[in-house]
């Protein structure tokens, strides 16, 4: 069987201020039924069915769980703890071509020069430093003007390898890595004001550290609580919700989300669900350029299994977005 390549770019759902969701279903369907998705399904032995959007999302969730959920095979391990499987060269090329078309590979500049909020998303330790550096570069070089920046993380304990990343000595949690990244990137010398939950750290714990940048930008570093603390730690949607509850959001606001390219689709879909559907805000989601980051990507960060895992994450987030759109919740 030949391998398809050179896919046309597949846009993510458009999210302008005063968000109207009438076209959302069609935009979700365009992404999850696009040619690169079909080619990947075919390569792994399936055929995308002709079905309604909800049924199609459910089918893709099941298919991607079986074939692309490498974290599940390792008992829900963190992304950097998954041992990469081997792929033949044609499959590896197909995965890369598909991921590129689906917006998981290339860094793209922000679409606008001015935003009301800039959100730097947390993640593995290296990415906390990389995303903070990119956000600072956007502001310091005048590429983006914004009055308020928030780094969104959690009290996820850092693994041993994460704690050994240069610049993160003494950091115990993801939120500490976010704090270190922001302090270094924005040259924040003074102590923050701190609000925090009481008691020992757990899935329901939270904290907010606030700095004042010399350029007049308010810089917040948030650790969000889990919405299901008995089951798991906070995830991306929880961090959006925690930040939004503490912010006076308006439908006219425009939000820039900064993450890593590989996570753009799923974290954009989560932002549309948690912020645009609920508050009417506009959302742009961009990934930093790994080639310009002073902290290199971790080994294996762009292996085919990583792209397949995050294409699955995109499918699941599109499914959650569709469900929220249909139910109004």
C-alpha cells in the first residue's frame, strides 16, 4: 500500500470574540474526518465509518485508544515515561505528514498584536521553561501587547529527570517549574504575593502567586485543583476553569494560549470548551518554535508515537467539545 503525503493543512475550530457556536459542529467534523485522519486510520487497519458526528467521535475514540494510546499501555504513565515503539519508515513519514497537516508540528505566530490575556500552559518541566521563554520573547520584542499573563499549572510532582533540568533545582511540583520559568524569562526579582489552600498538598490543593513585571504586566502563576480530586490530578481543562473563575472575563476579550506545538489541537479544543462556550471569549492557540528555544526538546519528543498519542488527545478533546456544545454544558 502506498503512503499518502503532502496533506493540505486542516484548520482548527475558529474562535473569535463574541463567540458564536453555530459553525462549531462542522469545524469539529472537518478536523476529525480530514484526509490525514483517514490515512492514519487506514494505515493502522481501520476505515473511518460514515456516521453522524457524535458516533464518528465515539468510533475514533475507541480506535485511537486501541492503536495510539501508548500511555495507557504503560499504566497511564506521564508522556516522557513511555517507551517508544518502532515504526517502519513509510509509517513514520505518514505520521509526521499527518501531524503537520493537523497542526501538531509547525510553530505559528500569533494572529493578532494585542490580547487581553496571555495563558502559558504547564506541562513537563522542560516545556514550562520553553513556553515561559517564548511568552517573554513575544512581549519583550513587541510582537504581542497584553496587560495580564497567567501561567497555568498544578501540584503534579516532578519526576526525577524533570528535577534535573538546568534551572529547576529545588522545584518539587509542576507549578514550581512554571514559577521558575516565568521568573527567569521575565526577570522577576521581587517576592510574589501568594494565596494558597491550607493543609498538605494533594489533588484539591491550589495556589496563586502574583508578580508585577517592570513593563506593567501582571504575571500570575496558578496551581489549579482537580475537579475530581478523589480520582486524579488537575488537567488542562481544570486549569482553564480555575483561572476563569478568578478573572473578570468578557465576551469581547481575546485570549492567546501558549503551549508546545504538539499539544495545540487538544489544548485549543479544551480552551474553546472551557472559555469560549462559557464566556464568549476569542481564543488563539500557538506553539513555541523548538528551534529557537534555549532549552532543547527532550529526546524522543517528536517520535511518531508522541504525535499519534496527541492526535488521540485532539480527538478526545474534540469529543468533549462536541458534547458540551450539544448539551450546552
